């Protein structure tokens, strides 16, 4: 059955397991028959490893393609100020640069080298336009693994997504980061923000997190598992033999939230 195309972004404080949850979501979408464009927009690129993507370490980040960025924007990567195109062509970028495995098309954005990366720069303009103007067909999905924290929202790179997923863990710092994401997302017109709790030790943790999140809906919680944490730290595939049913239910909840009218 064909489903409408969806665009999702995954955020959260560093160390909460954001990339691992993004990888689980991407795998769930692909195993469900969707063609997925997975964009690693975290400067510390590890999404390919978390997906078990062959040759991920050899993928050239888009930010390193200086000639291409200059061709599309009229500015050199890493430069600040000056004049460059604010609406560069992006429709051919996935076909040209994404690596494909198991119905997943992986792109790595790379690091913005300039100081004060929250400013407008050619690299972030390309990412913003990729999210906003990329044409998706039925059954397609775009999933962005964003940089940890909230700085990317200052560039409005997530302004066109259907859903912002914030990964949290027990503890006030990740909860506060989630609330800041919620506030800044609202500032760019993104009202649909949900959370998934990770490293949860039991019902007490889950209830405390749900209460602390306030008006941010908690879709579900991933139990604490040392093997899960080790895989996240190592940037490698988790659940080699398939995603467990409970976690699959959480992924389905995320997708339903993104598709809701």
C-alpha cells in the first residue's frame, strides 16, 4: 500500500543515542517498503556506521565538495558574508551523491568549517534547500540526523519537515534540551515535535520523563541495554537480526505522528 511521503528530523542532546534512534527509524521505514533518503547532517558523522552501511567511511561529505558548492551557490565553503544564491538547485543531489544499500540512500553533509556556524553559509543553504524543495514521491521518506543540540534550528534547516523527533534520556539536561528544541522549532513554524526516551531503566523513569516533558508528547521508551549503548558509542549496527517488536511499535508511532493531519 502506498503511503504519503514524509520528512522527519531527529535531534537531541549529545550522547542520548540520537543517531542510533535515527538509524532504527530509517531501517524500519526501509524494511516497510519505503525508499529512504537518510541525511547525516551531524558534523560528527556516524549514521552510516549505525546503519551498517557498507563503505560508509569512504563517503565524501557534501561540505567537502568545494567546487560543487561553488557551482550551485556561487560561494566557497567556509566563507562568511558576500553574495551567493539563496535558492540553489538541489533536485539532482541525491541521485548524484547518495550511496545506496537496502533501499536506503545515504548522504553525508559534513562539517561546516567556518567559525560561528550558525550564520548563513553556502553549506547550510544547500541543506536547507534540500529539505525544503526536494520532491518526494509516494512511499518516499527523508530522515535527517541533525547535529546534537539545537543550533541547526537557528538556520531553519528543519523548517520544512513534517515532524521533529527529540531523543531524551533520564536527566534534566536532555529534558531541557528537548524543551529548547520545542521552542526554537515553533519559532520556525514547526509545531509537530515529539519525543522518544532512550536508556530507560523502568516505568519510574518513563513516567518521570513524560511528566518533565510537559506538552511534548512521549511516543515511547527504549529500555536501557548495555549492548545498545556500546553499539551507539561505536557507531555500528544494532539488532543485527531485526528490530525487536517493542521498538518497532515506537517507530510506527513516530511515523503515525508524522503522517497525522
